C-alpha cells in the first residue's frame, strides 16, 4: 500500500471553512489522517512531500463536462469528426482535464454514443490518464431542437440523438443505457446559439420528459437536461430531472420550484461559453454585434440575477461552462471559478466549494469525494499560491505542483521546488 504524507501545508478542505496549517497522510486510495498542527503525524516509510506553506486542496470536479468536444464553431462540426479521430480527441481531452487539476468529470453529454464510455473504461483500467468519469449519453433531442442540424433536403450529423414522442424517447434512453452510459442527457429547451429553436422555446413535451426520466430510473441512471426557458426549468423539476443546466430565464415560480427540490437536484449555469462568445468570440466568427443580436448580454445578465438568488436559497450549483467549443477550449475549465465570483456574486471560497465538495456530490460520492477529510478519496492538489486570493491561478497547470488522484501521484513537482529553495538558501 502506497503511503504519502503532505507536511507543512495550508489545508483548504473543501468545506468552505478557512484554510489551516496542517499535515495530511494518504494510505492507498484514501486520506488516512488530517491534522491541524504540523509535525504531529508519524508516517514511517511514507513518501514525504514538503508543501512549504502552499495550499493543499481537493481535486476539482468538472460538473458540465463535454470530454468529446473540441474546437467546434458549429454544432455540426462535432458530427463531422470521423469516429477514429474522435476517440483520439477524447483521449487527449481527458488527459488535458487531469493536467489542469480536474480529477473527476461529470459528463453533460458526449457527441457520439460510446465515446465517454470507452474513455471512462480505459481510465478505470489504468491504461489512459484522465479524471474519474461519469459517462454521458448524447443529447437526446426532438426534431427542431438543439442538436438537430438536419435539413429537409440534406442530412447532417451533430451531437444530438433525435427522438420524437414518448416511445422513441424510451428507445433512445434504453439504447444509451445498454451501451453503458452513467448519465442520460435530454434537451428540453432550444438554444440561442443553435440554428433552430431559440433558448426561450420549450420544445420537448412533458410526456417525453417524463418518459426519459422513467426509463433512466429503470436502469438506475441519473438524468441531465438543457433548460434555458422558464417553462423548461419547471418541466424538468416536475418530471424529476437530476441536473438542470443553464436556467437563466427562470422566473420566480421556477426559482421557487428549484429551491423546493434543492436537496435532490443540481444546477449549472455554464457561464463560460456565454462570456466567451460575448467577449472573446471574434476570432471564431462571433462578432460583438452577432453576440448581442442573439442575446448573449441578456443571457449573461439574467444568469447573474438567477444564480445570485439560487445561491441565497442554498441550491447546489456546479462549475462547468460548456468547454470544448472554439471559444471555450478544453483546459480553460478552471476559468469558471473566477466567473462565479466576477459574474455571479460568489465568494472565492463558495466558488471553490462548487468545484470540489458539490462536485463530489454530483459524482454520486457524497461523504467520500471533494473534501480533505479522514476517510475521503485522496484526490488532492498542491497549489503554488493561495487560490482564495487569486482564482486565476487555477487555470494554469504550472501552478499545480502536485496532482493526486485515488492516492496515486499523477504529477509531483515538489522535489524540484525543494531543490530550488535549497539553492537559494545556499
């Protein structure tokens, strides 16, 4: 059994409490002991990492992962990638997430049915580097909904799996479950960046949503949804959806419904793509005028109002901003932490809780993942600085000196820093 002890750390434990000086002992895949007084742990034979006062914290959880998405400008770009190249892209993206401190990823959808599944399996078998993954289905949508890129005279593949009516929905969900996904994704509303129904349209009928949820439950799966319109949010809550993404048009009734279900559901604003389209999309054809015309400023403003209210009401919120498009490249996922502070009114500590403890809960590992506590899974990051003072540092992999997943050291730059400090002292 491997044993690693982190000494002289400032431990931010993921609970939201202030960081404290301490030591952390890892045995096997779990945290054996956490002390609030450095130098108290006896760990004969353990590998020792001197943190030199740096921040030790839980690994990050990407709560809106699109591991198979990469560089798309239009949704159909994802459909155009041949399966072989798409597997390689997904492999690279999984490694990129782990390189940037995301030791777990809850998939919001894949772009071909088994991409998440095979990468999850390879990572679990130890044959590929990557985060712990809850694999998603493609986005099950209806004709004309987000993910339907077809035209009457021409067929286009996208990331969507198109099904109309309860029976077709049931078949699509069963197919995804048969192929090994952990989470089902349905698109209840449209999207302002899509070519058909806008974000204010609720396009999947209630009987279709209920069928998707019922079949997912039959197979013991969680179910996620894309829901921008107020009615789509209400439909998701009424029908028992587990993870509701976006929600920026939620009215008072919808917000009340989300609060009433706050012990059961999770929500995620996916604010990254909205911000990037509005402010950083020019190189990819998203001019400022275009972004304003399709309502990106409105979406940003309403997201701010809705999520400030959801924060006050204690609704569990996930980081994850639709990374994997041209304007939101994989590896920048940590930007969501600062977006939560700058755009949605969270404190740095609250934002980090969304990216750690709450992420552990959506992974189905509440009480086991996302905090630095005795008995928890040893997913840990040693950060070269204090992220509570500067969340920008969480975006850059050079600031992650140690990345531990399941008790194994995926990355360890601590020895280099110790030698550097010794040379300076000499």
